[in-house]
C-alpha cells in the first residue's frame, strides 16, 4: 500500500458520486452511479490502515489459538467450493493474503505445492515457524521470488476488497498463472439481500451497518462488478456463486457490543439486526443472493 488509490471508479472510470451510501467514523462509502461499484472515497491513509489488525501481534496470537479451528474449517469449506466449480486444487498454488496459512496446510494435504504471501509481519513469521512457505509483504514484494506462469491456482480469500487497486494484483495473478490456470477469490457481497435490507431499514436509524468493515474494506463488490474487473484483466469463464457469512462473525466484529455499545441502545440494535436476519438468510439462500461471493476465473 502506497497511499490513497485512484479516485475514479475502477470498473467504469466514472468520477466519484457526491451521494454517500454509508459513513462511519469519518470513513465514507459511495456507489458508482454507472456500474454500482461500492468503494471508500477518499481512501484512508497508510497510517490509518497500519493501525488496524494487519500488523497487530495480538491478532497473530488469536489466529494461532482461539480461532485456529475456525480458520482451518473455513479453508476446508473453500476447498469444497473450488471443487464445486470444477477447479482442481492441485499442482502449484499461491495464496495472496494467506494469514496464518490454514489454506496452505489444507491444500497441501491434497498434494498441492503451496506458497503464501502475507503483509502482516508477525503473522507471516508465525506461519513460517510452522514450516510453511510464506513471503512477508505484498504480492509486488514477493514477485521476484515467484515464477511467471508457474502456478496452477492463485487464491485471494477475503483479500481483494482490502487492496488499494485490486486490478493490479489481479493482473499480477494472471501473469503468475500458467495458461489454463485458475484464480479463485472470496469477498463480501454488497448486493446480498441481507446487507441491502439492513442498510435500508436499520443503518440510517442506528448509525450501524453490519456489512462493511471500515476502514479496512476499500471496495465492496457484487457479482456484476467483480466479473467486470476479472474480464477486463483478461480472465475468462468467470463463475460467481453466493454463500452465507455466518452470523457469529457479525456478533464478533461489526455487531459486537464492544463496537456498538453495551448500553440498552447497543443491545437493541443487535437484536434488530438479528431479527432481520432470521427470514432473510433462508430466503437469500434459496434465491442465490447471500451475503458473500465465491468466484473462479480462468487464464486463457
């Protein structure tokens, strides 16, 4: 990360709209009036982002202890989703933003030669201590050590929404993939029925929206916008499916009482979001409009 990214929409080039979709603590989400991409404008500074969990040793400790079981379980779920898309998790695999390396371990169990890149210094070091091949820094930083056209699979698990200009890293992924290799990614779905309803019905009244993680989410994609970005980068056979973000995740992050307050208002706010979730989660699942996206694409 090298400072605020481009002001214009990365999908269609439109100048930022004046209307705010959602704002909190000085951070502002806008929606492109042409292609409907949602993004932060202006983007936060490097100093703001560096002060988040990216470089927090306590987060590394959480990954190694309290949520270790959850990260491994999630990696196994991603493996199933990849297979459902007809993509083989084998050969040589690169995980960008590999965190504690749970995905590297899981895909390695099935014969892949797995390499990771992680910006968090303590997290990357902890992964290497477990014997994993992890480079510290950005994908640009690791590029000299990675072979062009040398990977069968490049993954971005909940990473693209954090990048200043995800088109750049997607372009690097295409360069690193062999012809016929695949990119796979997951990310929140701003057009999911639950995020849309909670913004319209609750965010304005409460000042809380469970969906965006500000300031660390710089973009919020939908099926159409992420497809446009991948196709513009030269990928083909883009496939997008939705799945549900588990409710416990919101209770732990954006709807935790530590975040929204332990008073009566904070507790009532969380109850309101949970009541809205009860009918919308099953309806969104039936309609394929859940609140997370799983995407695969092929380098031709």
